[in-house]
C-alpha cells in the first residue's frame, strides 16, 4: 500500500532538522525508514519548511515507527494513496 506523508518542520526546529537531515547518507535513510518501507520519492520546500514523501509498505507498525523518528520536530500527516493505474482500475470497475 502506498502512503503520502506531508510534513511541516516545527518553526523553532528548522535549522536543527536541516542540519540533521543534510548529514544523512542514503544508507542512513534506509536505516531510518526500516526494511519494510520503500521510499518512492521525497520533495522538500526549504523556504516553508514543508515537504511530501510517497512510500510503500504493508506494515502499519513499520510506518508508525518511522514517523516516531521525526514527530518530535515535524508535524506529520500520513494518508493512503493510489497511483493512476490503480485509480483507473477502480473507475472501470465502478462505472463500467
């Protein structure tokens, strides 16, 4: 299942978060997310301290654990999402 995670860095934590994140490697990212989460993509708006990530997992506990790594400094919102192909498949079944 795919999830869209949106975040806003708490205003008093922006420099702390950017410093920590900028020193992370790709390996650090994988370790942070855990083995059961695949990061599809992540985009940042440095000016506003916001961003969005899309990941895939079938393990809600793994997703919860990953969010706990950051929720002391980020306001997170996690929502299930589907891609174009999945949306079309649902539409065809529903409206055929």
